[in-house]
């Protein structure tokens, strides 16, 4: 293994409850309604995909871009409420101190990615950042992870992805990468069974456990 690629929402920051609150709230303002179970299918996908689906499903008059922008601004205004996922910083430092290349590949937008990295002083540790705005196909398509590997100069087979969503795990597997699924209870009922290893706490992602995946 040469590189580790983190998803952001639900892996680095415990932000899924905030996303859920803002997105369901905005949808209801616009006349739409979905259940929590229906919402969970969108976790890990891009803003554009989700709001395009809602626009068509509920015949919303606003453009997809307008809805994305409204939600983006509301999220940015609430970033101060977020906390790092338990044990993420320790994991990050352990990997960084062993000189692994570290990247972030998020379906969230670029402004949100940059603000999270800045808010929690993560920039010195992460060698590469990519957002959902910089890919033509969102997860579960592997494009975002393949771009990350290419930019870091590492073959996909030498990359480990840490994900909390079904779409993310499938994208990592499709990219030919090893994947650890993190069962974050705040990310809803995500099927992580395709991951090479599933944990319910980041404290279980030890260097020894990671090395075992690449034997």
C-alpha cells in the first residue's frame, strides 16, 4: 500500500445529520417529501445527481443549479457545528507519520471540501483533494478515485479507500482499490458488505489491519 484516500462526509467529519436536515428541509420547502429510507439512497452521491432526481420527481420549478447553490450556502453557514469523526485524527496522524500518501475524494462540492480542510487544519496532511464538482460521473462510478490515484502517482491497486456509504464502497471496488467500510450510525443503513473490511469505529483501522489487506 502506498496511498490512503478518505471520503469526507461521515468519515472525516460527522456531517451526514446536517446534510440530511438541510436537504430534506429544502426539499419540503419546495413541495417535495421523501422518507428517511429513501433519502439514504442518495448518501455518497453528488449534489447534482440528487437534486436532478428531486426536480424531476417533484416537478420543482427551481433549476438544479439554484437548489444546489441554496443547499451549499446553508451547509457552509453551519460548518462550525461539525466535529471530526471519533478517532479520525489519530488514524490520520498514524498514516501520515508512516509517510503514506493521503488524499480526500468527496462527492461534496469544492467550497465545502476546502472549508472542512481549513476548519480542521487538515491541509498539511492531505496530498490531494477532489470534489464531486470535478468529475463527470459521481460514485458509484470509480472516476473520482481513479483521478485521485493518478494525481498522486499511485497505481489503484496500491490504494486503500475508507468509505461510509454503499456508493463509495462500490466506486472503490470498481476502481480496483482495497476498501474499508466504516459503519457510521449517522450515515444511515448503508450496505458495506462489498468492502474488504468493515469496522464500526475508526479506532479499529490499525496499521497492522491495513497491511493485512494487501498481503
